[in-house]
């Protein structure tokens, strides 16, 4: 997937539907270039072309591949991770979701002694297991591996659910609006709900591209989080909302 195709998917994740002419204007390229990119994306069954425009399949409720998510907004993700350091200390038990955003926290975790980390991400578990931090203990949730996402979807018999209580759980999401936090996958949403119940402190990392973006599956309300970390100051109405919900807002 080339850069232009990734940019189109990022735009559609927020706008739901865009006219071909609008995409060309937004991307500063010709309409024919946009059409070629859309044909490729349609062949991959990621978008549907309709008269005059394009939309994501399943009304934008796609859980993008991990490879795609890793390549989106890397600088924004790194900005947010610098603010997570203050929440992580020795002898803690952490849950990390399978998002590419939370994967960026690995560089922080491997420097902290005596951590226990539970994750539903194959990639995160692998990276942590390859670290030189011998005091680190890593567990992965059991269940079905969702192809192309490196996520493990939960099983009802998974002992991790009952075996651990977390000092801190770190999450990202597909989008947020004034009503709450959303995910693209029903299974991912349910997993996050369960893990939030088992954590003393829950933190949401969400960059500015995910504001004002809704999806089918609501994970939570804002009062379920102790802090929200983003890469820049959000719009004033979000700042007021978070303050009303007594959620700490952090940004660089």
C-alpha cells in the first residue's frame, strides 16, 4: 500500500464519504491519480466506489491491518508516549492493548525494572520478550489470532481474565466524539471493556486525527479513564468535557 492509498484511508476514516474531486484537492494531485488509487483499494475490498465518490466498506467499520496502522501518524504517537513515562514505575502490573500506538510504549517499558506486562498483541509480546530486561515478565491473552492485525481475540476460557489485576492499563481506539470512545471491532471493544474493569488506573492515548470520529462499537465513557493523552491541545469543547468528567488531559 503506497503513501497516497494510506492518506485516502486516513481521510475516509474520519469523513466516511468523499467525492473524488475533494480527494484530489485534498491530496494535491490529479483526479486520475486518485481514481487509480481507489481502484487498487477497491480490489483490496477496503473501499467501495459509488457515483461521484468513495466510502469505506462496512460503513468505515474496518479494523485496519497492523502494518497499515504502524505507518500512520508515527510522530504523533511518539509525542504521546513521552507523557506516559510518568505513569510507569517499578513493580507494576500493566495491560497493553494491541494498537500500534501502545506498541510505541515498549521503549519505555524495557527500561523499568520488575514489570509484569499482559497484552493481546503478538507483536508487542514478541518485542518485549526480546528485550535485555531480565526482570520483565510478559504474558499474552489466549484466543483466536485475528489475521493481519497481530491481535489475539479473547476466549471465554482464557485464565488471564481472572488471574491478573492491573496497576495500569493503556489503550488506544479508532475514534472518539463527545459521547465516548469507539472501536472498529466488537471483539476488541469487549476485550478492552473487560481489561478496564481489572485496572486501578486506565489511560487512553488518542491523537488528533481520531477526534470527531465514530464507529459501531462503543468501548467506554470518559469517566472510565483516569487520563487522556493526545498530541496537541484539543478543541475547547473537548477540554471542557474532559474537565467535567474529571479526566486528566495531557498533551505536549
